[in-house]
């Protein structure tokens, strides 16, 4: 049953309401059972390091809640951060059942393929029949949809070595999955996710570069340039329009011409977040501090009511800065640093299986970090569910394939 749920999770994450959370709930309860066993599986130093990362991050948030005056609503909001603790039973469950890496790689390419196919198929008619840019969103909002699609695109690229080991013909599987994942990301219109594309391509190319012939390298570069050119030039993708809109928004904001544009509002929210941090540098102003500041500005007539709709800074870093202060920022960065250390060390392994899994982990975490520049992926429940699932799964596989066979 665990294998089936792992295979289905990426495909259902953005396509079926409550699909991801239901699967995570089942796996979580199964993991609790494993933790209650007398002979719990051994996760070794890697498991301990991940546990430390999770506890450091959650402790920083919990400490802020304890030191600031938060509303009942924000106390209920704390439940979403409790989801990070589910990584622990999930890790033990995946190690206990001795999951093979095959299921992980096929789950990723299957998920990217399904999400991409639905995005392209469902939006095809609308893209060519509507004059404005159509943004696909699945069963969530376009930002989360674009971010998760981007992560699946990146891990699909990382899986090329696994499929190439089976045969050169199998490489077409991750390539198609990556193209469909990229298509879903592009059609979501999520500009913040697009920033990670060159980073993903660089990471995967640098990892596999020596295994490609000169002819293959030139072909990859040429196809990449051609694909990016077509995506930008083809108006129905919305890429050129979104890029031009961003350029115009930046120019207008810094020239003082238009502060209340979509991009201008984000810059203003970042400025609010920074001012809140300067006023409360140690612990911030609590999770509702920025919302209170926005409400006061709107009531005073200083800001457009649109600010009440976009009532969070659209940046993970500014959100943590304003809400949790220096304590929160340090725990947040320590969390990412420890997790990246686990995956980067695995990526440098001499064992090809472990190295590929490490690459997948680095791609996964770096994607969330880059997306966090212009969104708050670790503040949305659906995105958190996706994050904890893959964090536990990739780590468990590294634990298994790093340990000597018995």
C-alpha cells in the first residue's frame, strides 16, 4: 500500500482535492505505528541531522508564538507548522518498508507527466480563444501550481541518469516528463518560479556533463536555446507578456509613477515587513503583525483596499523577518542549511545511486528557496504537504542506499 501511495502522491497533489493531504495522513498514521515498534528502523546520522533541522525550525516558530501576543486565529494557524513534524514518522516508515529508488523516480515522472498533460489539455482551448493571459491552477492557486510543477520539472531532469542506466531509450521518459512539468509551470504564469529554471538546468548539466558526448552537449544547448526562444516568442504562453509587465512594474515603482500595481504592492509589502522587523528585531511582530499594519494603512486611506487581498509579503524571507524576527530567520536559515548539507553531501557520494538522490534533494530544496524570494511556499498548507513528503522520501532513500546491504 505504501508503494502505491508514493506512486500516486505527485500526480494527485495538484489535481485532486485533498488527495495529497489524505495520502500524507495515511502515511503519517502508518509511520506512528512504525515508531511504536520495539525494533524501530535505524536512520543513522542522516536521520538525526534531519530531525535536528526540523526541530530547530519548529522551535523558532514555537518560541515566537510563546513570546508574542497572537490571536486565536493565529494559534489555529500554528497547526500548519505542526505538519513539519510529520517528516519524522514518514522518514521511519519509508526506511522501514525499504522503498526502492525506482518507485521514487517513476512517481516523479508520472506526476510531472499527469500534471503537465492536464495543464496543457485543459487550457489549450482557452489559451487560443481568450485575448488575456490564461493561468492554469489545477485545484489550487497559480502560484502553488507553478511552484510544485517547477519542482517536478527539476527532479525529472535529475532522474535522467537513473533512466539512462536502464537504456538510452528510457531517457525519453524523464525528458517528456520534464517538458510537461515545465509546460505546467509556464502556463501557471508564476514568474517567481521561472527564476529557478536556469539554476535547475545548471545543476543538472554540471552533474551529468561528463557523461555526455560532445555532440550530445551541443544538441542539448541548441535545443534548450530553441525551446526557451519559442516559449518567449509564442504570445499564448504569456511569458513575454508577464516579463514585460514585470519590467514595467519595476520601472513605474522606482520612478514613483505607480505604487499600487501588482508588483508595486509587493514592493510596498516588503517595505512594511522590513519596517516591522526594525521595530521588533528579535522576535518580530507575530504572524498577524503585517496584516494589522496593512489594515491600519488602508483604514487611514494611505493604501488601496487591494492590499487587504494581498495581505502577505509574497516572500518567504520577508514573511519570516516580519513575523518571527531574528530568532525566526536564524532557525529558518539553519533549517534550510542543514537539509541542504544532507543532500549536497549525498550528491558528492561515489555511489551513483546516492549521488543522483542527492542531486534530486538539492534541486528540490533549492527550488523552494528560490521560489521563496517572491512567494511563501512554506506558509501554504498544500505546499507544506508536498514539501514534507518529498523531504522524508528523498532522505529515507539516501539512508537506505548509503547503508551497506545486509
